[in-house]
C-alpha cells in the first residue's frame, strides 16, 4: 500500500475519532455517524472500516481489516464485486443500490453505496473508498408509491366509467381502457402518453378552453356537468391534483356515458304524457261520443227531408262528424290501460296478409313495393289487428311521401335475438329538427293530418314490449325500424 493511501486512511481514522467524541458528548444519544465508510484494496479486502460500519454487522474494525467480505461471514454480492472491479479498471466513480437479506423491523433493508477511486502518487487507482447509507425508509416509501400507482391503475381499469389523468399542462398522463375505447378506439395508452389537450379535443370534436378538465387543471373542481361529446351525453366530474404543498400538478376527470339514461328519461316522460292523454281520452270518448251519435242520427234522419239542393251540404256535415268520430277512436286507442288480445302469430304471415291492400295503395300512386322477408322467423304473441294497423299507417306515410316511381321496401330479419321489421321509402325524408317530435300526439307535417298515426303506432309497439325508431335524411327517404325481443314474447 502506497504512502498516499496510508496517509488517506490515517486522516479517515482521525476524522472518525473526532466525530465519535462529538457524538459521545451529544445529549441526543441516538445521533450517530450516518454512513458506513470503508476502503478496499485491489483484492477487495478491507483496508479500513469505520466504527459505525463495523458495529452494524456486529464486529470491530480490527476484525475486518485485511479480510474479504466472505472471510467475515458477509454474503457474496456479485453486483458490489463487479462495481469494485469497474472502479479499479476505469477510475470512474460508481453509484448503485443493494438489498440486505437480513430481516429488520422494516423487512429487507435497502442501501445505496458510492465507490470513489483513490490514487497513488503515481496516478494509479490503488484503493476504492466505499460509503454506504441505509435508505430503507426512503426505498420503502418509493416502493409504496409505485405499488399505490399500480393499485390505482388497476382500480381505474376496473372502473366502468372513462377516467383520464393529465399533468399541469393538460397533457395525457394516464387513462383507463374505458376512456381509450370510448374516445380513442384503435389507440394504445402508450401512444396517448404526453398527448396535448389540443390534439385530444380536436380528435373528439370538443373545445379545451373552459372545459371541465381545463378548469380542474386551473384548480377548480367541476361536479356533475352534462356535455354532448361525440353524439353521446356525458356526465363529467373533474378535480385538481395537488402535491403536498398544495400546488396544482394536474387533474383527474371521470366521464359517465348517460346517453341511455337520458333516452330512458325521455321515454318515461313521453310515457307519462301518453298515460295522461289516455286517461283524458277515456273521459273525452264518453263525454263527446254519445252526444255526437245523437247529432249524427238526427242529421241522417233530417237528410231525407231536406230539399235536394241541401244534400251536398248535409253530406259534408256527416263526413266531418264521421271524421271526428274516427279521431276520437284513434285518441282512445292511445289510452295506456287499453287491453289488447294477443295470440300466437308469425310476423311474416301478418305482413303477407296485409300486402294486397298495401300493394293496391302503392299502385294508385305509382310506387313499387319490395317485400324481403327472412324465412323461418319464430312465432310470437301478437295482436294481428293492431300490428296490421301499424303496417298500414307506416306504409301509407311512406307512399304519401313519394312522388311517382318511388320504392317502398318491407323487410324482416332476425338480429341478436330480436325480430326486426323495417319499412323504408325513397321519399322526401324528415327534417332533423322534426325527428324527435314525430311520435308526439297531434304533431303532424301533413295539411290534413291529425298527428295521431305515429303516436298510435308507438303505443301499439310499446304494448308488445317492442321499440320503434326512425332514421331519415331530407331528400333521401325514411326508414322505420320496429324491434321485438322474441325470447320474451314481446
């Protein structure tokens, strides 16, 4: 060992003795020299070990000096041995960590060590200074944070709602699969990491400025805000993410797709209105139909006694009375408590029975009817009379919407356990702003319409536990879609 190294070790020992005296006189007896300090030669033998390092493993410095780790009962550590060799060969310092298998109150202990080359007067690395510090508490905190992050990721992945986390600039940090599937199908989480808010909002067709997530990034919590995003109704909650000192470090938002709930709420609202109308209809029928019958009877009686010149006027009055009677009958059919008699029928059979009347009506208007019925559809419990009424109402609307040479298509299919009937026309179509209203009672786009036809259709289908919807585009025609769940017998 060169004189330079010997002098360095003497200085280390002198420094340690002074530190030990300071510690011994310190009233806080738990205070101690925090690092294990040692010096290794080229054979990886201890040239020096400070008192703290020796006491940690239950030995005295003199028991360790001149010996390798294995000679004093320490386990072989391949990583430390390689790092020592690296410092001797390269002259470059090395920083690393190691685990101590010795179990303590914390479990396994963790240490970080620094290896520094010590040069002889000739400039050759002759020894290595090693300082070791116990980082168990810090390491356990880091591991706990990593585990917490992993647990959080698992938690949000299990969440059925869409969850996104962004940094203080609004850039994507994390999100669950539900968020990616909803807003970025085909993307992976890794591809979205770091995506800025402008990219995300442009992709989904929204604005970043003053959005719930942007407000949360600014430190403002947002609760239960409803937004229309990608033709879906979203309920959004967003909260700021803050560090231990209360500084904003980003935000987290949860998107709940409430489209179906809103549709259900709208349907329940319509059902309530229909029930109210149904109750009114019963009273109206009793209060108006009876006196109308009397008036109609007297008009028919008087019609035979008036001059021939008044026959035309009497016929007009009788015709209008009959029309009012028909409206009352339709109005009454909307009553929610009206019972229907359902028997086992096949939807294709009912359509074929109604087809001659539909075809005759179409021929008068120079419209071609195309019948596309899927064979072997299961029988269902249906009211033949009411299903035919639905067919006649929808086909009549389609025929009236077309000019000459139009095409009316009636189709049946079995899709996902549902029997689906579609009636399509190539007519003028329905304006978008009118689509939501067409099933409302008394809403009509015809000059002489009552506005009850489609409301009656919807009421009949609902009584069969089915659904009816419309797809339409102005200038390209309309398609009415009726769906029955055959496994439940409607």
